[in-house]
């Protein structure tokens, strides 16, 4: 089997297009199982360079090569080797240049897996210059800004949601100050743009945007952005509406948990809490609490209510009775864990 794999890897560099295509398809097939991924990962140093060179080529060869890279990039060792090949920047270049028409969805999936690694998120954020220097000057954040624009462009009914997996990238990059600064730039309206995605029909979009919003709020006091977040009244209103099910119930508990923790983090800052009062957050949270069954969400709502009560302004219960508190205390909010492990089982 070892000799067969070595021969297969050699065929990826063959001068004959049909041979390269067949080799790429065979590699993709192997990545459809954990055993195949393990075998290929053991030879990744020889496999990845010729496989990645096929990405900007003809679609018949590029598509299976990209699918194989997406599946292989679930492995941390493969992720690091791809980053050593400057894979994040090269993927972005291919998108900007239109080198992979019809395959940008696969490029984004690959970025989603790469950014689950800290070094991958920093590479996409361009947070490291040559020799590890901090930042890349005016280029810092350009890649993520480009992805955000593509992600936020409307998707027509019936069209493929090519950039849906940017929602997986966003929580990964907002673990870092550069990613949070980008989303919270004054006057850009990006927080509200992300909040509007909380009403998307795509669970992946809703979950990813909720995770990114949670990360921005998790360190808002440390970052000095709590007041700025609370001042985004339209975004805050949308977050509260989705969390509390005012317009429509959000069925995904992961989305509600992320938003409940986000609101709690912001409410812990006194100045931001005053802005939340102006948004009538206590009343909205009370309405949501009446029908909430998730213990984590309830605990966060209770902890947020305690902060509001500490201000000396207690909203009247809607039915004139005292709300019963659920058992337990709010767990300390945790930063959203990195997303990743995007896998492709079959590509038509």
C-alpha cells in the first residue's frame, strides 16, 4: 500500500491532464474515510504541495483536489503544513482572481478548517507580518473584510449559498482582537449586518453569527467596546428579539445560548447597561424568560435581570406575578470555541 500511495502522489504531477484528474479523484476518494485520511496524512509533506498546485487548474482536476484538501484539513498536522504553504492567502487570491469559478464554496470550507487553528486564524486576519512581526499594516484584516462582503451579499432564492461557511470562519477569527476590531469598527454597521443574519433560514449562518457576536461581547469590557456595542441599538434590538422569540422562536438552542451569554457580558458593564435600559431590554428578557426551557439560557437571563435589579429599576411582571427563577446560577460565559471539521462526503 505504501508503494501504491507513493505512485499515486507522483501521478498528481503527471504532465497528462487525464492522469492528474484520475489521481486527484482517487485521493479524494481516500479522504472519504478516517482510515484513508490517516494514511494520506502520514505522507502529507509529499502529498500537499502537488495537490494544492491543482487547485487553480481546470475544474475537472481542481474540484476533487479541493475536496480532498478540505477533508484532509481536519487534521491539525495537515492544517499546519497547509499554512506553511501559505494556503490561507492563496485561497483568498484565488477568490479575488476568479481562478476557481464555481469552487469558491470549497475554498471557504478549506479556510473554515484552517482557521480552527490559532495560526490559521491569524494568517487569515493578516495579524503577522514577515518574521512574525505584528500585523501587515494597511493589509491587516483585508482578507476577512473581503469574506464578510461576500457573506453579506444577498442570496437569491434557489441559488447556491456559496459563502455560507464564512459563518464558520467568523467565530474562529473573533477569538482575536484584530477580528473583533474589524467587526466593531464605528460607522461600518457590521454588527447589525451580522445580527440580521440571525433571521436567516440557514442554521449555519445563524449559529456562526451568534458565535461571532458572543465573542465580540465576551471581551467587550477588556476591549473597551461595551458602550459601542450597546449603542448599536438596532443590532441590540435584533439580538434581543431573536433571543427572546418576540417575532419568531429560534429553535436552535446553541444560537439562544450564545446570544444569552452575549447579552449578559454586555450588561455587566454599567454604562452599557444604561443603553440596554433604553432598548427596554429588561422587559424583553422577561417575556422571553416566561417561555424559555433551556437551563443555560434561563440562568443567563436571571443573572442579567439581577444586574438590572441592582440599578434600582424593577420592571413589573407582565401578568402581575413574580417570575419564578430556574434552579442554578448562570455559568461564567466562555469564549466561543473554534469551529471547523468541515468534511465533504461526496461531490457531484
